[in-house]
């Protein structure tokens, strides 16, 4: 005979199912990992483990220090509820704003989504974007359900952001045995990858088949991981979605128009009215983050001779990057939501052409061929897109191909009515919901994606390409053509209305921006970043070593 307690338990179970709450702990899946036992939650045909700590909280005296390993815990740790984002300032209104975000300085956590019956499953580690200032692994858009359907384990990681993740300072360097500082967010990512290598087999994953991937700042982080000797051997493939190769500050030397990272840190503490790192550690985390952002602190990786040895372009030129298969690409309208990168152009085509000839000298006609004086609006966005994202994407796949690695280039121009009506087109990060199959899970101000069979088939093709690349290094899909490696006649995949295999993306684009970068680098006095066209500094004189053969 059923007792009252049985009845109550049954009702609570039904309510939990109806409300989408986690199942009762006694029925929840438990996995025994080297880090300790974890209790997850069953969601359909997959199991999800949320807010799993991969390092000790970076708080108190551990603020502005490398992450420390999390000791093995006793008993069974609940990994059912979403965890916090790392500390970040408020974000301006727009498509990327996710509303109120639960934040905490204790944020070094990751989520794991495991398909049913996983055994030696390929693993994909997602690194979120957000300018190294915003973002979280907890976003609904990064749900791993579609990856699980394809037999892939998805791991999504948090890492320290902004001043807490990247501040360098002479006092911090002095207390470090290697006499360096900064790059804490990058060290967090490396610690997370070590955790995955050591623990993922317990979830049914293949610890020798790990693909890292990220978009925007997540793509930049992926490039840092490709470049850092400390990360080599921790992953087996990489996908770079809208990455960039800007100059980075060196720890103590001012070069390429960049102040040293320690100078930047010293200027920040002065601006905040803080006398010492001890005082900075004593500040409330939210106040520190908000005040640093208001003071204009911009986080970047720091060249310190150990974690990051050289500028990214130099690392790849020297062949010192991780030798792994690579996929990289960008979207057609990257700058539509990043218009601050493209300064207002002259009012007339004649003024534009004159200015380009002054700034680009012997390369002006090549520039004007690619980005003509009319229509000016189109040239403004296209030139900045290519200087930032197009050149970087092609450079990465070229360098990996030269290193003997299978490398694949894509160009994403797929769009839909709401994005067109908002005059955004295939904007920055617009490919991400398709990579995750995130219909109905985009931020509130994101142009609404139509949930149609055609759109789902397109998203399915992208998911197929991404997950098959993670599985064996070869992107394939039953819903799209064969994707040839870049080394095969400069092949690329055009992800337009439907996937189409093409060759020779924007002839002359890479060569132009590569020579511009090379000339600026050769002087040691100019940086290479988003400044192009009307806001570019005058181009240094011709340098024969910069001409591509």
C-alpha cells in the first residue's frame, strides 16, 4: 500500500518533469571522474553536467594569479544547476546583450553535454566570445543538444575576463617566479583543457580527440592557444570563427605603437587611485571590473616570453604554432554590428579616392580596385571586414597548410528576413546559432531566425561539417558538397543560402592586406589592426621582402 510520502514524492516528480526541473537526485546520473564524482541531469537522450569547477576560486590572494588545480572532492558533487558568468561590466543594448547575468568572481567552471551511450566520443571545447570582456559558457545559445545527436561531447568553459583576466603590472610580475604577469584568462583556458584531457574519458569521451573552437574573442583565444607552448598537446584540432590577428602589447617593451602591458597596468592603477596590488586585490570585484572598463582598460594577451612568445603573425611565420588541422572563416557583414571599427568616410567618391592615394601611395590602385569609391558604404564595411577578419582567416589556413596540416576556409553570407530588415545581413557572430542549431535560443534583441525546414537543413549542414571535422579532421555533410582543403586551388566553402564549394575567395584581398601588415611590421613603429582606408596611417615605403611571390 502506497504511503502519503510515496504520493508526495510522485507528485513532486511529475511537477519536476512538467516544469523542466532536474530529476530527483537518486535517479540522476553519476559519473566517477579523477576529479571526483559528479551528479548530472538527464535531458532527453543526453546527460548534462553543469558548473563543474576545474580550478580553485580565483579570489582573495589568488586574484591576478595563475589558476590553481581543484583538489579532488569527497562524495558526490551536484552538477545540475547553471553556474555564474565571470565578472563583467554592463553591456550596451544590441543583439549581443543577454540581459541580467548572474556573475561571480568564483567562476572557473565548465559544462559537459554527453550523448547517450558515449564511448570514445569526439570532444569539442567551446570558448565563448565577447571581446575578452563579456560572455559566459552558460548562454542558452551554447546548448549542446545538437552536438549530442551527432555523437559529440560538448564542453563549454568560463574564463576570467577584463582586468581580472589580463592585467599585467610590475608588482604582479615581481611576485611571479617567472617575473611575468597577465594572461590569466588564457591560463584559465589552458587549465580547463588540462582538466578535459584528464577527466573526459570518464564521461565516455576520447581524450586524444579534442577540438577547440570559438568565435570572435573565443577565436582569438583559440589563436592564443595555437600559439602558446603551454597549450600544445592539449588539443588535436581547432576552429577559428571570425578571428583576428591584431598586435599585442609586450610585457615591458613599447613597440608597434603599443604601450607595454606593464605600462598599461600601471596607468590603470593610477587612474583608479589605487596605491598597490594589495589594494587592488582588496577592491570589490564588481567595482574593480566596472571602474576598469570605464577607465578604458582593454584586455589583450601579453607577449611575456613564456605563455605567448611572439606576435601571433610571427609565431605562425616561424612555424611555432600547434601543428593541428584547422578550420577558419568569417561572415560577409562582420562590421554591420561593429560599425565603431569603421570611421565615417569622406562625403564624396573623389575625396575618398584622393585620400586613399595619399595613405596607400604605390598600393593605392590595388586598394581602390578592391574597395572602389562607389558605393562608399559598401567599401567602408568590406575593407574593414577584410583587414580584420578576412585576411586573418586566410592567413591562418595558409600557414597551417604550409605546415602540412589539413586546413579549411569558409565564408558565411547566409542571412534571413529579420537580419536583412535590420540592415545587418550576415553580421558578426550570426553563424553561431547555426553552428549550435540554436533556434529559439538567441538573445532577446537578436534578429529572429526563421524556424523553417530549409533553415534547419542549413543549420544541420553546418553542424555536420563542424562535428565531422572534430571527429576525423574532414568536414562532410549529407546536406552539402564535399569541402576541399584550402591547399586544393585555394578552395573554400561558401555558406550562403546553401553551402557551395568554391575557389579563390576575393582574389587580391589577402595579398593586399598581407603586404600592408608586413610593411607596418617591418618598421616596428606601426600597429596592424582595424585601421584601414580613411583611418589608416600612411603606409611605410615599399619593402621587397613583403611582396608575396
